[in-house]
C-alpha cells in the first residue's frame, strides 16, 4: 500500500481536529454519481434499503461506546450481505470500542474518534462475540479492559485477524446531503457500511410535553435535532438508507441508533430498537463525520469517469484531486493495479506521474525544454490529464 500521511487522533481534552483521508464528494471517482431519488413514495433500489431482517440490535445502555456499536453494526451488515443474507456474523461492538480506548490516549474518557475505530477495522479486523462478549452492564473501565491492550483476550485479537473481517479501506464523506447519500449508496453497492458522528444535547431524551427525562421510543422518534446551544457531546449512529417522506416531500435517512436498553431488541427493523428516521436537512448542521467503510477490488475503475483538474499537484498533497490523479494514471497504465487509490501523493504516485510525463514527453516535457520527468503536476501535465479525463470536451 502506498505510504499515507500520518493521522492525528482526537484528544477530547484538547482542541478537536476533523481531517480526512479521502474526501467523498461528486468529484471523487469512487463515490461519484449517486442515482437520483425516485419520485416521492416510490420504492428505491435494494441498495438503499438493505434487508436487515434477522439482524439483532445491540443494547448499548448508557455506556459511551456508541462508536463501537455503530461501526460494529456496519461490519455485521456488510458480512451479512456478503454471505448471501443467510448467516449473521456475531461481531463484537465491545472489541472495536475497547481496542480504540486502548490506543487513543484517553482510556478513561468515554467515547473516541470514529476514525480510530475505522483504522482498527482496516488494520486489525473485528473479533466475534465468541471471543469478546459485548456485556454493556460492565463499568467503562471493565468494558474497555482498563484501557490496556495487553488485557484484551489474545484469542479475540487472533480472531479479529483471522476471520476475514478486515475492510479494504474507509473514506470520509462530505457533510452535505449529496455526500451522505453517496456514502450510503456506495456502501450498499460495495459491501460496505456507514457510521456517522452527530452532536447531541439534552433535548434528545427530554419529553417535549412533561419536560422530564425519558427513554420512551414513542416520545423520542423520529430523533429531534439539537436545540440547546450547550452541546453535551457526540453520538455515533449507522445511517443505512435514504428516501423521500411522502407526507412532506423532504429527504429522510434511516439509522440504527443502539442507544439504550429501551432502544434494542432481538427483532427486525421497526420493532423496539435502534431503528429511527430523521430529515437530512435538519441534521446536516449537527453532523461532524460521515465514514464509509467498504470492500472493493483494488483494481476498481469507475464507469463513465470524468474529472477536471484545476490545480497543480505535488508529492505530499492529499485529497480528492489526488484520488482522481491516481485514477486517471491507473486507467492510462502508470499507476499499479495492486495499489489502492489512497488519495495521498506518495512515492508510488510520484513514480506514476514521472512515467506518465515520459510517455507523453512530446506534449509535456519538450514544450517546456525538459528532458527528464519532474513528478510535479504542472500546467502541461494537467492539460494532458484533462484531455484524457474529459475525452468529449
């Protein structure tokens, strides 16, 4: 895999930093165009409404392990569909969260940066509940094995590395309606899952009539957006479908919430449990991260790919421009088919750019008085890339 720029973890005791490895937007080849929504009330493809029948909900109780539950559920849904919707793999939400708390530098603080969990899914995998039981009645310290990696059962770590649960990679979506829909659709079409960090405040669990705290599902769903300027924290959910509310014509999305003992059951979607829906536009201001995990071939090539490069690129840069660069170079034969499109301009991309410049030396090097490739994507290289990426223009 091509070397990637280091990622700083969030320290809840200091300033938060939300960066991105890959940006999922309408320019990103991997999550480019998403199918327009059907007319209000019309059914959408299965990719938007995955069959969740028979997938049990987890009970999170009021333990700050929501990111492990949301990510673990995304992984469980992924493998459920990969197995032909016949086998439910009992992956452990506890393993993901506990492992994250052992490495994020804040073992006693409840909650963690979702990207830490995504990296664990990619690099370590997910243990099954047979080797790491998801017991949410434990204290935070016990649930996370005292924040010490050495205390996580060796059998669980071995299980995670050998049961085929590792994901190919993960990416961050733009926090827009298009970005959220693209993440959901791409995950649905590429054996993936989505988990999302949102702000919460006290009105999440306050009865709007009595003003008293409640966990009554009927009084909490659909989820109410934050109204208190003093945000209490973040909560991780798993968005898995989007649609149009026929009553209002507004875009909505569906989630697994996995929040409390009152929001869980062993039944399917629509029973008492993590299932909920909300208006997308209401929640956009309160979304902090959208992460799509996926299993796609490293040789993935998007159909009908077009892109317009507008800025110079060089080694050390990252983002969707670099993803597109890697994609065009792969199509043209310079970027290795066995190397993932990381979105980071590292040594592999540098070598590919030099090979590209050498191949088209008469258009790139010679007009600039150069005899050897530079690896810098300047005006002449950009012009050739744009010609290849926009053949009809």
